[in-house]
C-alpha cells in the first residue's frame, strides 16, 4: 500500500514509518523542513515538502496514496491562544485529507486521546470529549469518522496520555521537561490520578493494523498500561534526575493543567481482541529508567 503520513518524523511517526516499511508498504512523509526531509529519506520514505497549513499539498498527498495516516500536531502549549491555533490548523488539515478520499474506500487513520470515564477505565465505546482546551481535536476526529458512509474508511487510534520511548515522550516527557526547568518534579493535586501509557513501537503496530484492516468509523485504544499513578511516575523521574518531588498548583502546567489533573485510566480490551494487537515493549515506569540527569 502507498501510504501518505503527516507527522512522520516525530517520536510516534518515526516508529510508524518503520513499522509500515517493515510490513512492505511504501511511505511518503510530509516534511516542512530540510532536516525533516533528510530524516524521512534516511528512514526509507519518500518526501512531500510542505506543512500542515499547506492544504493543497495535503490534498495532493492524499489523492496519490492508497491510504493516509495523520499524526501531525503543532504541540504548542505555551498559551491558550497558541493551543487554539494548533487545534484549528489540525482541523483544517484533517478536513482536506478526508475530502480528498471521499468515494475511494481508502483508509484514513486519525489520532486522538483516550476519553475520560469518571470512576472507571474508559473503553473504545466511550465518546471523545469535545470541551476543554483540546476538545476541538475530538471534533475534527469525529468529523473524519463521519465520512464513513461517504466512502472513506476512516478510523481513529486513541493514544494515551503518554506515548514513550527511551524515557522520552508524552505527558511524562512534559513533566520531565518542566522539572528540568523548575528544579522540582511537580504533580497536580495529590498525584493519585492515573494516566494510561504505551510504548511508541507498540502504538506503531496498532496504526498499521488500523490502516490495513480496521472497519470504517471505528475507534481503537493504543493502551498498554491502563493507568499509572502520576505520583509514581514523578517518583521515578525525580530519582533519575536527582530532583525533589512535590505537589504543585495545576496552573504550573499552563493551558493543559486540567488535563494533567484528571484521573483518566483507559482499557484496550476490545482493541486487543478485535485486531489481535498485543503490546510487547516496556511499560512506562520501566522505560523512565532510561532517563539521565
């Protein structure tokens, strides 16, 4: 299959590109810079130059492909305004990718987060939240899934709070970055809130499975660890960095502070049973042992 991918040079994207190539697919990766283009070429992918805001380029990439995987996101959490811009840019891009595939029955694999289900682990049947600082991302994903009756095999891989590799990535990675700047490994509240997690290499396998065989309009959970307590996560980070660990105000984490404070375990039982997906790589707490001061 000829696959067009956005975000193919990030932590998750590089794992997905390698997984696709090892399975015999060919990959064209969107690259907005010379450095990204070089990384894609070294990985064995072809390159289409452009950014997430180059809608004509996105349309061209989708039309030439047998399937599309969309991973790119600006990840600018510096202010509510910057985050809103990133959400709007992604929404426009995903609209174009979906429209380019209408009537083709080709796959469009999108990405979102796992939802919140108060008092229990969320499942693939739970709806995505459309409010809050990143609720607009869920709106865009639901719009893509609604294209299923129009001849787009659109599916959604829901990623947990932390997608990690070699101690890096996800919300745990953000905690690490903030700790290095502030000198304290902070957590909101009492730290008992739980975050699900998955290794990037395991997530990559699920993206491939969704591309190859997931039915239109379906959602899947890339969850290996159902929910590690944030206090346990920060304890490992603190020990590895040699920094103190303490509760800090939710505002420390900027516009996504409410997300950091939420208890949000998630299950992947249906995904494992239906697609035959089985995580095999280290869990988050073990992977964080790769951190260095």
